[in-house]
């Protein structure tokens, strides 16, 4: 490998020299020639840089106000910068000044990468707030998410932002983990599809995304953020690497973020095996690696894998982490001087950072367009897209006797109670603070929709976290004086940089129990005791254990944090202006002990072949007082329309590893309401040399079907998707029979077909 590395550099230098000789009119500063090959430009600039200048390209420096540019940067160009507190306009003006400063006031005129969080819109004040990632996943509509990030990208572009620190490709299997809300769900195939579309939307504005957190960050021990993730090589490759491999192949991102955690006891950000051999050697990643904040220093302070900050910096750089966000790399110059760090690692990382800057065209035009911020940022068009995503993400979990949508002419008064009834909740990495007033609450949305038709009686009832029962009586009175009650419960989270308080979800806010926090279930039981019908609106960043809710509420709507139009979306669904079409991308557990509850478990890991589950009234085995299957399973979601699966046809049932499985599914909307259905195709390997999941999602499609009409939905699966890692850790497609399961949820399969792979 070392011989190949030096041979490649030698060929590159020959190419650079040849280019200069054959292009005598070329500016002597080759790196400034936009027509020169990028590798040649990189090498020309690299040889002109001092050691100090190289080291600064491997570091992030936070930006300040527009009049602080000289003081903060002091004539030096850094690899990357960020800003998290300004309005979009002030940030755009500052970045314009900063890039001008980099071009004119630094020795080599190297532009700086400007990075921002962009998981639910750009993290600059006043930008459009789109639904959180978990809500994006529950749309099951990748094209809509690409439309959303294209809108967010238009805002980033005028501000002057080049790098988005999203999407999160972690897998939501550990529900106690606070960052479940940042994921696309529990299924690696769904995550890969949504992540691909998410990135493509931003790429239309020549912005690079930064998929994270590489790798296996989302299943920490005990659900505690950053804790070790246990697992073996097969689980790593079959599960955790899958979304990254697919997204890298589909979108060629120019940056990627490392993680805080360790996998199987090895701190990932200090591992050349993970960060170089696998990421670059196997997955083919060509960009630069951006450290998660403080992940380098944590090799010493958290993992205790090295003795000093200096050793942590050297270990991470040699492993393949190119740019450190939080300061440890400022020690590298000293380590080179002491002979403890080979310059080849410095030059390698600098090449990667500079290559991204050249590829994005920053040497020609690093600027945004401050004059257009007012027109583009938080435009009516972008807000409408936020509403569209919210509309498609809400999931109707239960609807007894079709109580929804409400016919408002039947109700004189409706009680609206609960801690999330009159409070918008956007989740972590939105620019808003706690108790924010931005956006539309459920109560306001209902008032906007109903006008003077109905009287709404509001009471908070309880908060979302404490044991304070003092407000429950007020909610009961509101319910008693109303014809129906809507109870809004769930979790709350706030961006970690905006002083969150009493969060029950979000980064660093993990739960030991998955039961409803505080006295929210007590509130529900008190409302139930009034004898009036009640609807539960669950607004949260993760599923919680709510068997009582399922058994007792007349209807249940789940809305993962739905962005600034969340309240209007919920009101429109409740009153019938919007037909719900979201599907669960994370299964609901029956209890904390019932977790994990993900659908794609091994054949041996649930009921089969155990005894029938028990109950408190009739204890048995496995479990004695409960059952191991989810409360609501992956893929579940009701509609006001009714869909009949009429039939399905395979193009061919005998295939080879190079073929594509093609299947057509006929569906009829048998109701009087136009609606959308998500057709889901799962695969089960009937006999495999190593354990494989009981089923795995391998294709899906969301289709709009008009009332009374039929539609044929076409789905395809490359046979190469049916492989596994065998006992020798080789990826193979084993010959044999595979069962195709076509349905409307993981636990609601309408057709089964068998294909044979030879």
C-alpha cells in the first residue's frame, strides 16, 4: 500500500510538471488557474504552504460578528468555520466580509469552508424550520425530502454556506438514546434511501453534506449518548455500514463526520481500521473527514486510549480524521517538530481539505448572495414545503369507529389539553430556544381551521417532565365542559446550543425509562374518567411505551417534530383537510423491558419458537406478563382512505445474482377519499448459513390513488441486495429460495411470493 501511495504522488507531480510545461501561458500560480486539473492545483498550493498554514487547514475556527473578522482570524486562513447565533442576514453579511478577507488579507488567499447544521433547515435564526429527520423518514417519500433539502439549500446558498453537517445515518434501535429524533428510523434500507435524497437536494446548490456519525454511533450501551456500541464484524457490515456504503456510492459526498463512540471497545475516531481501511479502502470515500466536536480530545479524556491531548491528535490524524473541530490539532505542529508525527499524514489531510475547496469552486467564488437573503430565506414557498413534509409525516395510529376526521358541526366545544397542546416543539438542531413562540401550535392551528364554529377550552393539565399533578383538575374541568377532548402529550427537546431545560429527548438527554415522562399518563386517565371521547396527539422525538393509550384512546395521531407548520398540519388532519399518509419508521415498544422492538430481528429473537406470551391475568413464558412484539410495528399507518391489495405479479421467479427482481402490485382505493399508500416489499431468506432477519425492507413506493381508482405499483430489487456476510465474512448471495412479502406494514402482509436464486 505504501509503494502504491508514493507511486501515485510521483505520477501526480509528473502530471503537474507536464501541465506547466505544455501550458506556457499558465499563471505561475497554478493553483489559481481554474482550468488546471484539481490534483495539479492542490499540489501547487501545497508546496507553497508553510507548516503553520498547513496546520490551520486542518482546524475549525468559529466566526464572530462582522467587525470581529480581523481580530479572530488575524491574517490566517483556516480549513473551516461555523456560526450558530446570528440571523440569516447578519451571517450572510459576515461571511461575505470573511471570504473577502480570506482572499485579500491572507498570504495565499485560501477560502474557508463555511459549515452549518442543516438537519431540519439551516441553523441560522429566521431560516425556515422544516420537520425533524424522524418526521422526514416517516413520509416514506424520498422525492419530497429532496425537494425539502433543495429548499433549505437555496437558503444556505444565499447565506454563503458550503457544508451541511447532516444527514444522520445512525440507526434507531436503542430508543432510550436521546438522538433518535435525528435519525430517519430503525431500518437501514429506509435510512439509505432518505439519506441519498437528502444529500441530493443540497447538492443542487453545490453544497456538500456531511453524513454522520461514522460508524455505529446510534446503539450506545444503556442508551447513553457516546457510550460503547457492542457488536461484531458481521453486525457492523450488515447493519451499521449499510447506509453509509449506499449513500457514499449514490451521492459521493465531499465530507463525512466521525463519531464520539467506540465500536466493540475501539474508539472509532482513533482507528485507522474504521476511518481509512473501511471508509476509504472499502467504501471508496474520497472526501475529507470532519471530526465530531471534541471527538479527538475524547480519545484521552473519555476513552482513555492515549495519555495526552497531543497523542490524541496524532492518533486521529494518522487514523484518517482530517479536520478537528475543537482544538486538539493545534498541537500537531509541535508534534511534527519533535519528530512524533510524519509530515506525510499532514500533507495527506491538507490535500483532502484543499481538494474539497477546489471541487466546490471556492477559489473562484466562495461568496453567498446577501442581497437576496430577504427574498429567499423563509419564503412563502419554503414554508409551504415545510407544511407539505409535515402533512405527509404525521401517522394515524388508531381511529376507532372512524371518529376522525372530526365533523365540526357535531361539536359545540372541544377541550384541548396537555403539555404540547399550545407549545411548538422543533427538536434538537433547530435554531429556536426553549419555550419558543415561533411556528404554529396545535391549539392555534385548530382555532385557525375552525374559526368561530367551535369553542375551544384550553388547559395545560401538566408539564411534560415533572410529577406535578396540580394542573390536572383544570384539564378535567375543561374536558367535562366539552363534547370531546384532544390531549397533546409527548417529549420536548431543544438545540443543545440554546440552553435546553427539562428536555426529555435530544442530544445528551437520554431516558432510562420509555414510559410517558412525568404525570402525562395520569392526565390521560383523568380525562378518560370523564366519560367523554378523547383523541391523543403524540408529539415527540421518539416512540414511547403507551399500551394504555392504545387500549383507551378513541384515536391516536403521532407527529414527530413537524417543523414550524406542525400545529396547522395536525389541525388539518383532525378536521379532514389533510388525509394522513405517514408510516411508522420506528416501532413502538410495549414497555421499557420490551425493547428493543425493531421489526427486522433474527428469526430466533421473538415469539418463535417460544410459548405463547403471558399476561398479568394469565402468566406464561416469554414474557411471563407480556408479549415481545411491538405495540405498533414498523410501516404501520392508517389513512382516511381504504386500500385493497388486488394482486401481484412477478416478472420472473428464477434469477441469478446479476438479475433484478421485478414485481407489480395492483391496489384499489375503495373509499370515497383520494389518498396515498406506501407499498412495502420485504424479503426473507428462507435458509441461510448465518442468521438473517425474519424480514428486511428492500423496496417501497408511495403512491397517490384517487377514490375508486386502481393503480399498478412497480417495485424492483437487485438480487445483489439479497446477500449476506458468511462465516468467513465474505459478502455472498447464497443460492436458494427467498420469500417476498408485500404489504402495508411489517406486520400486515397481503401477498407472499417466492423467488429462487441460482
